[in-house]
């Protein structure tokens, strides 16, 4: 199947899943689109979000992660630390809402060009396709395809440990070319609740899969992870 055929197939899958339930672990209550639409909080040094991360399948807590804006300019750097103060790879945006270095996957990856972190249209009923290239940090020079299909599914009121928020719920469907040539038809799916008032998401769920060439039972599943906001400032 060529890239155009895959793109068409994924667009069709997105169309039939756009209004579907999220991955099934986090829930919110649908509300009317806010009027006027909220504005996204601008970044400032010192802003901070603390998240819990867990494996949904076995319930294992994977860590408490603090993400803090450490610099604001042409690029916005968000430094990340563990509960015991360990340093994690940073996230880089530029401009705000467009991510260029993404540390939230198994490996840190850099996009060229940057791709949106949330829908730029906050009306609650929009879709966007963004095609880019990515490379894995530490393996400069090797670029791979990354195709993002983002669809917002309306506004919800959602409660997480940090409180109750008005959030735009949207889904990402991602087809990407794996750096391992034995892994093909790689897809990731995310459901995200984005709260403009804090400039960040309050809940996020992700999962994914690839097929392994040459194997009979050839589907390789990624862990399903869930992030919940614990506090912010």
C-alpha cells in the first residue's frame, strides 16, 4: 500500500472514529461550546503542571512528572523532572502550541516542521491534517514520515485530581514510519482533554501498534498510558 492509499485509509478511519468514545478509561460530561471561546493562556517562565502517569492495562504507576516552563522566546522550553528530582528530556515548542521536540513517546523525537499540540480552532468541531518528518534524538540525519490527523470532538467538563476543568476533547490518529524497517503499518491513537485556561492538557490517553514483517502473529502493541493533572500553577 503506497503512502497516498494509507493516507486515504487513515482519513476514512478518522472520519468514522471522530465521534467515537475515547480509549475508554477517562470520561467527561459533554457541555455546550463556551461563548465566547476561551483564549489559551500564554506561556510564562515558572508555569508548571504536575502529572501522574500510569499503565492502564496493569494499573502500574509509572511516575509523577513535573513539567515547567523554563524559557520563553522564539522557542518555549518546558523542562521535565521526576518526583525524586531526576531530569527528563525537555519539550520544545515554537511558537506556543507547535511542538518541535517531543519527549512523551518511548524515544525523544524532533519534528521538522513543528506540528500542532492542540486544535488551533477551538470551536469544538474541526479537523486538521499535518504531515511532517521526524528524527530520533541521538540519530541525526535519519528522517521518517509522521502523519497526524487531529479531530476535535466537542467541549467537556472533566474532573481530575487537580480539579474540574472545561476542556476541549480531541483525538489524534497518527501514522508513522518506524525507524525499525521490520515494523510497518505503525499507528498511534490519542484522546486528549485540553484546558485553555491552563495552556495545557488535563488528561491524556495514548496507545499504538505496529506489524512485524515475517511473523505469523505479527501485531506488536504499545502500552496504553494515561496521564492526569495533579496540580498546576
